[in-house]
C-alpha cells in the first residue's frame, strides 16, 4: 500500500514538484530570515564576547546596553578593587570618535582604551603586529574589516580597489596623530564601525575632555568566588551596576528586542514564508487528493480500512515535507556560505533548524488533515460513477 501511495504521489509530476517547491520556499525563507536575525542580534554584544578575561562588568546603573556608555569617575576603580572577592579590576574606555584619513575624509570609529599596565581587553586575534606594540608612542591597533573597508585609502586608479590601511601608516583621531602598529581580527559590531584599540591613557587624550572618561570597570573574580554573590557585593558597596558577562549580553539583547523594530521586521518575513508555504502546500495537496479520489475509492471498495488510507496520506505528506525541508535548509546554508565575510550577518543554529522543522511539520500536518477529511468521508461507490 505504501508503494502505491508513493506511486500516486510521484505520478503527477507537476503537483509533486509544486508541493516540494512550496515547502522548499517556506523552509528557505524561515531558515534564512531567522539566521540573519540571529546573526544580527549576536553582533549587538559581539564586543562582550571578544573580551573573555573579565568575569564581571561594572558600570553606571543607567546603562541599558553595551553602546550606552555613561562615564564613571576614576575613583570608582579603586573602590571596586577594594571589594572582597575581586582578584583584579581594570578600567576600559569605549567611545565613538572621528578619525581623519589621509585623503581628508572623516570616519566614525569605535575607540577602545585598554589598561596601560595589563592591556586586558585586547583583541582576541592579532593578524599583524603584537598587542604589546600598543605601548609605543601614538600606537593603535585596527581591526581587519575596518582597515580593508572604511579606513582604506581611495583606489590608485579609477575603478580600482581601495588600498587597505597598513601597519606603519598614520591617521588622525580628534586631531591627534595615531600610528597603526597592528591589525587584529574581532567580531563584527552591530553598527559595523571600524574598531581601534589603544591604551587607556592615550584614549583619554584622543577623547574630548570631560570630567568623567572611564566607561567600564572590568573585574576578575578571585578563584572559587561565586559571581552572583560578588556582583551583589559590588552593587551594595559602590552603588554601581554590576553584571556577569552573560547578564550584560542578555541586557543588551533585551534592549534591542524591546526598543527596535528588528524582531517585528524579521518576524513578519518568517510568518510570510510560513503562510505562503501553508497556502501553496495545502492547496496543492488538496487538489492532488481530489484528483486521486477514484483510486482511494477503489482501495476502499477492495476492503482497505480508513487507518491504512490515513497512513498512506501521512506518508505522502512526510515525503514531500522531508524533501522540501532538506532543500530549503540546504539552500539557506549555501546562501550563508556565500555571504560569509560580508556585511550581512548570518548565524545558523540548531535551534533554527528545529524551528524550521517544526514549521514544516505544521504545514504538512495541516495539508494532510484537509485531505484526510475528504478521504475519510469518501464512499466506495464513487468508483462506479461516471
């Protein structure tokens, strides 16, 4: 019986491929848009991921996300260092400044100032140069994407490629000289500005003069110290906000989820793919069942029970659903592969595969139900009607 079901399914090539294409489109759109959404949202806290050394981030209580910098007084650093359970605490400067390029153009950069003594918070991967080179006069380290794109020099010939910023070249940050001593690799940020590292003391000279310049205090807990207890201790002793790295990522993620239109826009795209897939698959599968009612009636007249017919229809739905799911997810993964290294964010996770699989399952179950109802009510006498 199951072979008959598959023969019936594949006998009408037009409807068979129509079913598969409808489900493939739904799976592709759901997977693609969900992966782009996930990739975009992971960029909102990519800087926190790059800083793996600190256990706790200390900041102004009104900070809402990683880029919402509200400077602290330098004295707060010493207060945090004096709290029981803190192994070390270092300052971090983070700010958006203007860099003047060789051709006179200006570019917004994300400037990070690291503790002069330890350089904690430096880039995870150095492609050229060394992190220790930051101790040289006027030294900065630039991320590879920024050096190759927004900080690159104009093409030497019309229509040529931009010339990447290289080690040894000079730019101006807030009218102050800065020498590139290294190229690093970091995760792309949400706003995709070039990321530049320097020392904390030098960053404060680059930045416009303000009474407060320290953006965050990075804290390492003493061995065996409970992070939850230590964050509460820091809050109570200083009146500042203290979050573990994961809590700070969650805070940033929640801010973008609640205060931007990103979830709604991508949610509409995913829902559109689901609805279109449901409409195409449901209508096509129902029409397929109608055209094969005589065959189902013949099987009923021969004594085939409703249970067997039910399993036949479910088998047909599962086959097209599995093929459509595989092609759609494969197409989305191929899309992500070709977009690797571009401005477009794409992050395919196991959870997205489960989401897509569940969506396709709902579509094929819905399609099968509307067909099953027709077959269950079918009278075998339909075989003998003209």
